């Protein structure tokens, strides 16, 4: 990840954005401390998901419409925990 000082990132914002799209996330620092990351839109959408609801996701499942699903369980006893 390329690092930019805030002043440089401000003066070269279009380059920072193009580099984020071309090379990936770009880190911005203030006084040597990382404070922000510029992401491409594609990276942002990949990280935040599709925005699809859980219900819509479940309706797209290949298991939709099956009468019975068998999820076998381990018949063993529960384990002891020390707290």
C-alpha cells in the first residue's frame, strides 16, 4: 500500500484516486500516523457486500423449495467448560 502525507494527498488528490483504482488502497498519514485509506469503488463494494437482504439471499439458494433438509448432529454429550 502506498503512503501519502496529507499535504501531498491534498495537492495530488486526482493522482491518489487514480492510484487507488490502479494499484489498490492508498494510505494517508498526518505527522507519520495513518489516519485514512482511499479505496477504489470496486474495492469498497467488494468489502461492503452486495446490499442484498438476507431474505433475498436465502430465496436465491439452491435449497429453496426442498421439502426436508437433513442436518445431522453429533449425538455426543456437551463438553465441560471451566470458567
